[in-house]
């Protein structure tokens, strides 16, 4: 009596157990993944006795285009290429912004150089000539004559330094050794006798720094050294490091440490100027006190900006 025969089935790879179909002679499956399958069907008579051997049907579902392994590989490769392209575009955009910023700052510095030459340097030159005119009026062997000669020499060095700044000579160091020499020379001009207290290490790292950053790095180093030498009596350490991810410049003293309130003291622009110089070149400047005592100033420039024109990867 065929109308009383019941069926059960299972699809290996999709079903975990037999499915009772009753007298229904159709099996339904949805959303089968591509692959090889084995379909088994078994009949049960009206006495509940199942067939001794199940009927077997093997079949294969071919994958759609979007389900193939090579298509997934292509999508992954395309995704990586898009991310890489986005990264390159982002770097190019940042580089263009930095180039524009450097161009603006260069124009500003040229305008400032003209103003300095037409006002400050001319006035300083006139003052120097007036001091030199007083020299013959003093006794050659007198103390006042020697003191005036010393002041004239210091004023002449300040004038030369100003002219160097106007010409932009200190923004293009040829080597780390030149950076060291100019820095020590300026310290002797600003604070006579302070050169012996300065310990400079790693100056060769300056050789691999982007030349357009020299001016700002030097300005930060000089201001940090002046602050340290003025507020401490011991040695001051300055170190440059050429690391893979960053260019680091560290200035450290062993004094009492920096009062946090001085960072925002009205009328004091040294610390503010260092922060502004760092922000202009996309760098980070950390100013804090060490556990051993003293103040530490760390300038950190990302490698992409610090070595971009030096062939660094």
C-alpha cells in the first residue's frame, strides 16, 4: 500500500540527523553552500520497518562567481591595494600641506629678515659706531677702555649673528659638527663661559635631518639650553638621536626642576616659542621634571617628516 509508506532522509553535510518526511516525497533545502553532498533516503512501511539499505544520490553544487576562492583572493588584494592607495594619498596630502606651510613660513621669514635688516641691524650698527667713536676719548690703559672694548666686541658678535640670521645661514647646516659649533658659539655670546657646562652627544644625527627643519630644531635647542643654563649651575646635557620612527632631541639639566606655573607666565615667550616651533613642523615637544631632579625637554619629529628628503624608508 504505497500511500501508507513513510519516508525519512538526510543530507550529509547539511543535516546532523534523519528528517521524518511522513508520506511527503519531496525534500527542501535552502542556501546550500557550494560543495559535494550525499543525499540518503529510507522508506518505512506501515509496520514501522525501515528499508535495509538507504537510497543514495550524490551531487555537487557549483559555486557562483562571488563564491570562488580566486574571487575572494582578488577582493582581498583589491582591498589591500585600496588601503595602500588611501595611505599614499593621505601621505601625499600631508606632504603637500607641509610644503605649503614651509612656503608660507619661508615668505614670512624673508619679510622678517627685511624688517630686521632695515630696523634692528641698522640701529645696532649705528650704536656700535657710536661706541667705537667713544673709544679714543678714554685712556688706553684704563679699565673703562678695556670694558668698552669688550662690550664693542660682544656687540659686533651680536651684529654678525643677526646678519647670519637674516641671511638664513643657520637654517642650512652642512653637518652636525657645524650645528655643534654654532650652538656653542651662540651660548658663549649669550652666556659667556657657559660652553664648558654643555655636553653635546649624537650631533651626527643632524646630518640625516631634513635641511628645512634645521632652523626650527636649532631654535628649540638654543632656547632650551639658554633656559637650562640660566636656571641651573650644573652641567646641561643635549643629545640628538636618529631612530627608525622618530628623530629625538633631548635637553636635560640637573637643577630643581621646572615650576609648572612658568609654562603660562605672561610676558615669558621662551617655552611658548619652543612649542610653537614644534607645532609648525608637525613635531611633539614634551617638557617635564625627572625623578632624579631637573628638567627634561624632548623634541620628537616623526620619521616621515624628519627624513623624507634623505631617502629613509
